[in-house]
C-alpha cells in the first residue's frame, strides 16, 4: 500500500467557536461539575413506568468518583471492565468511573448472543463485568466457565440479595460503599490522573467475535473529537439531547453523551424505541441524534397526517415560500410549522445523523420546517466523527467539512477525483488490540485508511 500511495486534496476543518481544552474525560467531568454544578446533567427512569429521576452535574461527578473509589478499594485497579446492557444512568457511571482512574472499559453490544459475549470477554481479557438485570442468567452461566472474572456487577438487580456469591455485587451497594469511603477521607481514586495517551476504551467492531477487530482508543482520542465538535457546533448549557442509540457505539457515546455533557447540556435517556414518541414529548429535546431510518419514519407519519387533511399542496407551497424568505434572511419556518414540530417535543432545532446517508428529500423536509440537519461521517477507529455538517456549512448530499484539527484526503484517486478517504488527526485510534498487522495496514504514514470511497469538492465538502 505504501509504495503506490498518492495522497491528494488534503483538507482540514475550520473552527468557529473557542472551547475549553481537556486532556482527559476526568478533567472534563471536573470542569463540568465546577461550571454547571446545579444544572441537570441527566434525566432518566429506572424502568419505563417509574417516575423520572434527575441528576445534577455535581451529583453525577460524585457518583462517578464513588463508583471508581469502590472498585479501586476492592483491588480492581488496572482491570479491563466490560459493560453490557440497555442505555442506563448506571451504564454511564460505570463507563466513566472505569476509564477515569480504574482501568480500561470494554463496552459490549447488548444484542450479542451469550456465546459471543463469552468469546468477547475472553478476547478482551476482561476482569470485571458490569451488566443489566436482563443478562443475569447469561452472566451466571458465563461465570461458571470463566475463572478470570474477579467481579460481576449488576446495574439493576430485582432483589438486593440477588445471588449468594462473593464475586457478585449490586451497582447500588458499590456506589454507597464508595460514597462512604470518600466521606472517610479515601482519595486514591480521586487523586489518580489517567494517562491521556494510553488505552482507555476497547471497542469491538461489527462482525462475529472471531472476525471483529478490537479498536483501542485513548482519552486523547476521544477528547480531541469532543473539542473538534465543539469548534463547529454550539449549544447552550441547559439545552437538551435525547439519547436513543446504544451507548456502546462510539457515535452515540461521543456525540450523544460526552459532547453534550462537555457543553453543559442535559442528556435525557430514552426508555427504549417503543417509548420514543412519549419521551420526545415529555423531555422536549433541542437536539436529536439518530440513524436516518428513525427520521424517515417520523417524516412518514407527519406526511400521512398532512395527506389525511388534504393539505399537501398548501404545505408544499408554503415550504417553497418560507424557504425563499429564509434565503433572504427572514426565517419564519419554525413559527409557521410549529404544529409539525410537536411530535419531537416542539423545541427540536438540530438533527444529527450518521451510520448511513440520509435521503436528500428527508433532509430537505426537515430543513423546510426549520430543523437543521447535520449529516456526519466517521468510524469507530476515529473516535468516531471526522466530518459533518455544522452551524455554518451544510449541504445536502454531502457529509460536510472535516472537523477542525482533522485532516481528510483522497488516496489514489481515479480520473473523476474519487478515491479512498484517509484521515489524520489526534482522534485516530492507537491501533487494533493484539493485531499489529491489521494496524500497520490501516495506518500508513499517519494516515488512517477508512476503506470508504469518496470525493472532496472545491469547498472541502466530503
């Protein structure tokens, strides 16, 4: 690959906003706890039919420190800790509690069958497993075969005495123990500064456990992506996002969790896709992050209602007029189409989509009713975002510009200018876990080879 490499159209993104510098996520949480202490960081339910719980930034910071302190006191420092389950507050605390001073987090796909989970735990050399109650039987079975597991932590057990085994713990008991330790002056975890340059998160790519690669990310990788996003997308403290996609995916983890927290936003955790409509109307997010299919379905429902009322022609004409006025600097779209925004809670201003390209007509529909659509592009290996639409530049049919601090280029272009997209920046992974050959093939002269074909136009749009 290196002998014939021809890199052209090197493009780097531009920042529009100044953001605080963070070297580690531990620094970020401390900054947020100081800056937004009484602001709401999370809204969630323990179960869909239970009341909503809120956590301030300071409470969240204290919970992360308590969980981390408890694990450290148990002698689990430098462990690899896998986390599996639906999106929950406990998942977030376990994840950040781990990487901010205990060891390496290994987020796992909750849709994996039991035999795949067992193989991933072995491949990742996992010492501790944090899991949701729905995996209780699976975990009990795995623990009989896997003698390397030192601790098994259930995020939401149905009973406090859920199992009589010294290896099993409830999340709540560890949290309470950690708070007690800190009250009594225990500071080992709190005073631990994670190394920004070493492995902190191990992520398995899609595929069977035998074929999937394990991506190694550091605090520096993730923090650089967060800061780059902050250079092109702005929200106010107190604005909110609804977390829908699985947290084990870097797209949701970085853009739907860590980046909003960095800005002082509230992260509302969706109760599950079947409760999405209900959660949207009650949590009223300013931003929604998802795959195109979600937004296609909502568009379809809205258009069906318009057809039922025989208002298609009127709405289309109105959209044309309002888009023209917007072009002239008079934007009345959100005011006129207020009713059409109600299924999203009424406050939605930005949609961020990734994982696949959104259809042009879907993008145009949302833009026409006053919602900005930011199409993103990235990979697990790049923490993950490398390019996207932003507050200043977005164009239908493209993935926007590279993020500031990220270089994108074309390798070995054909006569039309299309070729493989390659990426360089602090967000590029450390490499593949225990796979030097694959790492050397993927990263050549500092350029990460995405395997995706693309073009870069004269404005630097991908």
